[in-house]
């Protein structure tokens, strides 16, 4: 094939991040091209820049033969990244009035038990992934259930959509219903089989998934450590310091440890590629240890508010050097929308008199998420060679947004209004490896 004929051009207002813009919204951290172009080939980024410059530099034949998507006036961003979400909990999103431990017992465990039926896992995977794409989310770190086939179903659905996804079988061998319990030996065996089948297959990666310290025996956490450290580029996902009662319980179950982070540290569950949901009630020494080991936190603002868990201290985590991504944490979270998640993150910051800037929020939802998941070699921005997953946002998608945008001048102002007033209605299109997947 003549490579010049396989080029794709995307025109629109293009924004991507090269680094964390920090507290002062450092303008060197991003590139914005109001009339911009993305040049793609074989699903990867070749160049990003001003439309005029890129067009002028293109060979005539490429110009004539390139496929073009014209999104002029709309915002083209790298695909959004949800760093912590439970696909089997779609059916309990928005369940009333409980805090974490009661919520798990009354809503979550019964929902997850229904995944003993492989057909439910299959149907839910397809629905979940199609809805993620409709929300402009192209990568996620996803909890399945304890059933190995819940991971099989998820990876099959992700593979058929060509998605870069992380997923893992939940490991839990105590303090949960009998029908959701595995053992250290079965978790080792089942996780190994899944890793060998799926880890590194196409765009898929496995994430070792001990639910959280209270639902695993020390023997099982030992197994999780062996799995996490036993394979190259392995990922790990779990929960940490979300709820006061949970933290007290961890203290009772694991006496002799300095704190919650120390429990995971003891079992060698920290390191680059490991990400923990929540991390709300950490002390300074715990943050330091996470930072030293390159362990990330998934900031789940809508879930933290909905379950009454507390406010995540983003500034403290950042100051300590802990990598942070943003996450919906559905079904504790109330929406798959990363726009609404950014709005909640802003609100949580405001309540602490430290509002999150629009630029920082968009950084966290793209490159920051990729860094937190150790996937930034592949995704997160439009640097040449990166995989061309992107979403297109309509600044004028609703009458309210349209009205508001007439009074917004800077890109920062527009991006902030988009976060605050927007949701999936603002997602005009989502592309995976350059191909438009939604609308179909
Ligand atoms: N801690 C342990 N399991 C869960 C879960 O499924 N959701 C949340 N939000 N926290 C947890
Ligand atoms: Zn969670």
C-alpha cells in the first residue's frame, strides 16, 4: 500500500498536554491550536499543529488522498481516561443512603454475585464499553468481579472494539458472601491464566485486583504481590483509605503495621503501575511512601461525595509527589462522565478553598491519567507516535452552554464552562486509533 494514501487529517480546535500545568497554569504545559490539524497514519499520531502549517508541509498526493474529518469550531482532545471504575456496578449506580461498608454489603456484593452468569458479564461489558465511548472515555482501569469469566467477557468486548483497557479479576477470600469468595490458591491460578491469555494482547493489559485489604487474608495479599512483581509491565488496582470505619477495620485486621499504606507495602503491592482508589484520609508519611514507590491515587470525587467518604486532598498528594488520576468509580460514582467528574473535583477543591483550574482538570483527565496508569508511552496526548484515540467536544451542545459561550473569551474560560455545564451531550464523536466509533 502506498503509505501516503493511508493518511488521516483531523481539523478542529486541538488541545493536548505535555506536562502538568501545576498550580500556576504554566502555559508551556499544553499546546492549543484554535484552527488545528492532527495528521495520523495507521492509527498513530504523525504530527499535530496549526492547520495551515500542516497542510502547507503536506506532499500534494497526501493532501489529495488523505481522509479528512472536519470538526472546525469543536474541541479535539486526547481520549479521556477513567483511572478507576467497576463495570459490574452499572446496575447499582445511584443507590440510596449507605456509606462504604453497608453499601458494599447491601448493593454491591449482590450485584456482583449476579455475574456468576456469564451472559450478564457479556451483556454488561458491551453496554459499559459503548457508554464509555459515548462519554468520550477511551481507556479505563476496570474492576471485574471475582469470576474469571467476568474478565474474559470484558477483554473480549474491549478487543472487538480495539480499545486500550486494563482489567482484572477481583481477589477476595474473606469478609464477603460465600458465593463471591475465592482462595489464595484459586486466585493465583485464575489470575495467572487470565494474565497469560490477555496481558499484552493487542492493547489490553492485566491489572492484579485485590479488592482491598479487609477482604483478603494475608496469604492472599502475598499472592497478589507475587503476581504484581512476577510479570513485566504488570498493573495493580485496589482501594485505600476511603472511609473512616474501613481504616479502623484495617487497623484491627492487620495489627503491627504503621498505617494502611504500610499493609500494602508489606505485601509488595506498591510501585509504578499500581493505582489505589480514593486515598482520602492519608497522613503525610503514607503520601511520602506512595510517592517514593511511584504508586498512584485515583481521585474519585463524585463517589467520595456520594458515599459520604470525605474530601480528597489533591494539593497534599501533588505536593508530596504522588501521581494522581481522575476516576468515576462507578457504581460508587454517579456518572460515567469524566466532564462531570472534573466538575466534582473542582467542587471538592473549592470546599477546601483550593479550586482546581480547568487546565489542570483536563490534564488530569488525559495525560495525568495516562501517567497514573503507567500508560503514557501509548496514550494521553498527541505526541508523534502515540495512539490516536481522541474525543470531539461541542462547546455549544446545549442551549445553556451556547448562551454561556457567547460570553466566554479565553480557552480556559470555555473549558471551565464545558466542565461545569457539560456532560456526554457535548461529545460529538469518539475515535479509536483514528477510526470514528461513535456516532457509528
Ligand atoms: N472498597 C472496596 N470495594 C469497593 C468498591 O467496590 N467501591 C468503592 N467505592 N470502594 C470499595
Ligand atoms: Zn472502587
